[in-house]
C-alpha cells in the first residue's frame, strides 16, 4: 500500500483467521497504519509465521493458535490478546472453510463443518470479544461472501453459513449500536492468490473466466479489502453500521456463477 490516509497508531486490531490470505492482508494493512495486531487461526506454524512477518514490518503483533469452533479456545485467545494490547478497537472475523460439492455430495458432517467454522465461529468470536470491545467506538467487521445472497450451486454449505453471518451482522448492529459498537460485513469479490479463489477457480481457464466476468475486468487484491476495512474502522465510517458491503468489482451484480466444471474436477481429485 502506498500513501496511508489512515492512522491507527496504538489501536488494537484482532483478526480471527488472520494468518493468511485476505485476513492477513487486513492485518498487514492495519499494522502498516500503526495498529497493534492480534491474530488467531488453527495452525501454530501459520500464526507464528504471520506474526513474524508483521513484526518484521515494524508492528507490535501477537498471535496464538485457536479454532473458532471451540468457544473456550476463542475466549482464552481474546483474553490473552486483551492482556497484551488492551481493549479491542477493531474486531475482524474472517475464519472460513470452503470446497465445491453438490448438496448430495455433502455428508452431514461436511455441511456442519463449514457452518461450524463460518457461522458458529463468527458467533463465538463476536460473542466472546464483546467484553473486550472498546465502548463506545469499537468496530466489528465480518468477512462474508456473495454466496450469502446469491444462491450458488455447489455452495449450499457456504451459502447457508454466510447468509447466517450477514444476518448476525445486522442483528448485532442493532443490539450493540446503543453501546457505540458498529458491526458491518465486507463481501470480497474474487481475490487473486488466495486459498478461497484457488478452491473455486482451480485452473488458469476458470481463473481467467472469473476475471472476465467481473464488471471491472480484474481480480481483486487483498489491499482492496484491507482499505475497505480501514475505511469502515476509521472516523470516515463512523455512521456506517449493519451494512453488507461488496468490494468485488461489481461481481455480485452478475448472479450465480457456474461452478459445475470446477466441481467435477475437484470431485475427480477427491475420488
Ligand atoms: N467435498 C465434499 N466433502 C468434503 C470435502 C469436499 N471437497 N472436503 C471435506 N469434506 C468433508 C469431509 O469428508 C468431512 O466429512 P465426513 O466426516 O463425513 O467424511 C468433513 O467435510 C470435514 O472434513 P475435515 O477434513 O475433517 O475438516 P477440517 O475441519 O479438518 O477442515 C475444511 C475443514 C474441510 C473446510 C478444510 O477444507 C479447511 O481446513 N479449510 C480451510 C481453508 C479454506 O477453506 N480456505 C478458503 C476459505 S474461503
Ligand atoms: P484463507 O487464506 O484460507 O483464510 C482463512 C483463514 O481462516 C486462514 O488463516 C485459516 O488458518 C483460518 N481458519 C480456517 N478455519 C479456521 C478455524 N476453524 N479456526 C480458526 N481459524 C481458521 O482463505 P481466503 O480466501 O483468504 O479467505 C478469507 C475470508 O475471505 C473467508 O472468510 C472467505 O470466506 C472470504 N472470501 C474469500 C474470497 C476469495 O476470493 N478468496 C471471496 C469471498 C469471500 P488455519 O488454517 O491456520 O486455521
């Protein structure tokens, strides 16, 4: 990122699922703008490497492994982060799992796994972060997906989970608004070089077709999402709450995508 219009010096930003991809990009954006950054994800190695990268960039960073499906682990991680950097100014909730599979190819546990990570995980993070959120002034950002409002074949599990995430965003915005806590969802478009996009567009052809479908005719960058997160968390976003905000080059306007070829390839790979 070049010029930095935002200054988060001394602010505490906690990113669930912050060890890679879009969420790590958000962590980096805030770190470069002066924030103290805490991250969690399942893999101790990924967390250690992400924290080392943030620190190498000059940031105060803290991380601990935790699975968002486990409420006690989430509670402990949030407590450890608050002990380290104080009240949380910005909470980013972006832990998620995805794979392509038709509803009939989803076992009950496959469906449940994604709902547990995306939806239950977002609930656990928000619910147990609440005592640590700065009041008034905290900003909660949930990382959603267009599957929340676009019925998408081969994504029944993700559609159900992310729709729940966006509804949680809106309900929490109403319940926590009087306490001066804002809650919004960012809906990223297809972001280059991320695990999520790799799973939905696994070949060069499917990737090129995806970029061609975006009205702005390019894939997104993690910086695109980090900038929206910083805007929302800054004074410029101080009257925005309960919003579901696509940052996707217009992709959500184009309706359901056809993942049948990619799903068939991924099914062959698993067989
Ligand atoms: N198609 C159908 N079912 C699948 C699947 C696929 N491609 N991948 C996993 N599953 C099923 C498993 O078979 C299992 O069901 P079963 O117990 O009935 O056999 C269930 O999903 C859970 O899989 P498991 O590997 O035990 O879960 P996990 O908790 O270790 O991992 C995932 C969670 C499956 C979401 C894994 O892909 C992951 O860790 N993802 C994180 C990274 C990611 O998805 N990034 C993109 C974010 S958008
Ligand atoms: P990613 O790099 O795989 O990010 C997911 C992060 O969540 C990882 O850091 C992962 O680390 C962590 N995570 C997964 N399961 C977890 C669990 N149970 N508990 C704690 N942490 C967990 O993928 P990404 O593509 O950048 O996706 C990030 C977010 O953007 C997701 O919410 C996704 O739905 C959303 N999104 C992505 C795109 C895209 O184009 N990529 C588009 C729309 C929306 P560990 O493996 O260490 O747990």
